C-alpha cells in the first residue's frame, strides 16, 4: 500500500505524535531533533497545524497541543498556557464576586467547560471541568455562537436552567480569533441585582487583561 501515501500528511502526523500529553511543550529545535525534519519543513507544517488549531504556540515560544485536539478526547486537556493565564483571573473573579467563574471554548456544536472556579453563593450551578454542553441560550453559548460579529457582553436569565443566570464576555487572541468565553454564573437574584453593572465592568476588565497575554 506504499502508493496510498501522502508524505506531507505523514510528516504532519509525525509532528503531532511528538505530543504525548497536554503537558508537552517543545521548541523548534526539539521538534527537529525528535522528527529529524529540517526546521524550515517543520515551520511550514506547524503553520498549517496552528491555523487549524491542532498546535498552539505560547507566549514563551513553545509549541503545545492545540484546542482542536480536544474533540478527540471525552475530557479535554488544558494547555499550560491557557490554564496559567486564565485560571488566576477566574479565581480573582470568584473571590471578588462570590459567583462561579468559568472559561468555555467551542467545539463544533458543543461548548466545553475547560476551567471553573466554584463560587460561594447559595445557588451553586455545578458543571465539572471537561463537561460538554450544547450551544443553547446560555450566556457562554451566545458568545461562542457569535464569534464573527460579537459585540461583547452576553447575558442569560433562566433561559437554560430556571433560577440560574450568567454573564459572559469573549476572549480574543492577538489575531482577533475567539479563544473562548469567560463567565460569571449564579442565581438570577444575585446576577440580576444592583451588582449586575459592576459584574459586567469586572468581566470586561478581566477580558482585556487576558487578551493582552495572547
């Protein structure tokens, strides 16, 4: 079956095979050593893999598994780069508001809760990290469904679950590509209270800080 081969595809797969876990992060030199490919060849392949989300280059210049690989796993891995930047901000949001702070990404017709910090409010809307949910009428889903013309903050008040409300804001990278959505969720009473405006301002400020890192 040697004739049924595409050399460039095999090279791309060889590069992907160097990533054995979501914790792997390689320099260009390390990838060249592992695959025995020329650096110029690797850069061309990485450009395509990165464009389709299978590889991501972090702010430290290291290459890591991209979010597109999540669709092949029931419980998606979280890249070190995403977690190290976003989780501290989720904890800050939780501590300042008492509400649950989360980070969602889109995968086809689903949204995945990648990171979550549970709030201290009386109503705790539990969604575990790695959970897959539909692109429904939740605030996070509204953000993820409108990546091309998203104007910013989205809200939901009991539209997905009675009594549960959320506010979501988009997170973009330096190329204006949507990375995901950061949300605050809690009871309709707490999210829809006089704190609503301050929660929105806090989310916008958080989004700006995160975007600066990507």
